[in-house]
C-alpha cells in the first residue's frame, strides 16, 4: 500500500461544474491534477486551463493536465460525472492503472458505491457528498473551460468506511487547504442519505416547476415540506438519522436564484438523473415499506413530461 503525500496527485473524472471547480482549486493550491474527459474537452483543458468565476474564491485561471484515459497511478480519483454518464465514463479509468488509489465518487444518489466496489478495489472506495452550486459554461472550443461557482460555499463530506482513514484524512486536508470545507465521517449511509434528503426535494421540485429555489420555497412550500418529511422517513428507515427542520433551514441558506443540477439539465435538454435521485428514493421506500406519495407523484409527472 502506497502512502499518500501531503500534496496528493489527483485525477478528476468529469471536469464539469463540480469537477472543474475542484480541479482548479487543487491546482491553484499546488497539486498535480489530471482531468479525464473527451478528446475535445481534454484538448481545451490542456491548452487553456480552467477559468473560475466565483463569489467565494474570486476569479482565477488554473492550469491542469488532461487526457482521455488515466495512464499512470495517482493518489486519488474523484468521480464527478453525472450518474447518467457513469458507466461510459469509467472506461477512462482502467482498474489496472488506478491500482490502490482512493476512489472518491461525488455523485448524486445512494446506489453508486456498490458497482464502484465491484469494479475497483472495494477497500479503496470512499464515497463523498458535495454541497455546492457550480456550473460549466458553454464554450466555443477556444480559450479555457469556464466554471461559474454560484454558492458561497463548497462543502464535502468524505466517508472513510472501509478505506484507509489516513488516506481519506490526507485528501480531506488537501481539499481544505484548497478552500473546500472538507470533513471525514465514518458512516457512509448517514453521509449519502444526508445529501439525498436535501437534494431530492430540491431537484424534483425545481425541475418539475421550472423554477429556482426561492420560488419553490415560497409558492410550493407545502410540497417542499412534504417531500422533506418523506425523504427523512426513508432515510431513517435506511439507518441514517434525518432532521427535517435542519433540511428546511439549509434551503433558506441557498441563494433565491439557485437551481438544481437536474433543473439545469432539463433546461439544456440533457438526460436527467431522475432515476438516480427519484428512482433510488422510491426503491428504498418500497424496500422498507415507507409511503412517499408526493415523491411518487412528482417522479411520475417528470417521467410523463419526457424526462
């Protein structure tokens, strides 16, 4: 087992809104960062770097390396693609090349750790959750990749679980030094469901009504409360504590113009993570016999709308 240095080399699979922001922050902090992406994106990253526009960090440009596939061992690989693209994206990270690096998925949903443990070394998978609003802006193919970071925070919880805690703590320290609020937790289930309990109501409602969070929490407050209660009930049934009042308070901390990534995908005509979020919530509710009528209705309505 290799020892992770204080300046770990980090691969980032999926340099979009989240991955691009983390890549730029880590690079600015002195880390070697290797982004893994399609050929055109990799070329843009290699030549132009990443330009960040951020309320929290200011505006800056960072240089990164970029390839279409991982070619050498790294200390950690952050997986920041959408769930809808996960299977195809993982071909860019051959298990034999990755070796015993930490695999840190920062994906929405709760079902992805199992297939990642089946593909890579199971005791190196350390699932994380990230709370941030960050978007990769469309570009014409010249200049840097542009990331717009809208929220006044970037928070990551890393679940040590079965992964070497010292490695997870080193990565958390590197992220913290780069400006991220990073914490290490023991309980993977609690970490994943804490994110799900916040994300599912936010994503389903903003996407269903095509409205930012500020409008949702005023015009659709009753549905928001119902969804929070339902996801909290499912979370508790899965063995994770949940505080509906705390979840509601977190929505108030977000800017009124905040949009969920699912809503942005719907506006852009991209595939939605509806199954990874709404579908996973319904499957967990069904396994544990928890009634979630509002969730079920919203998922049906989004499916009926062609999503």
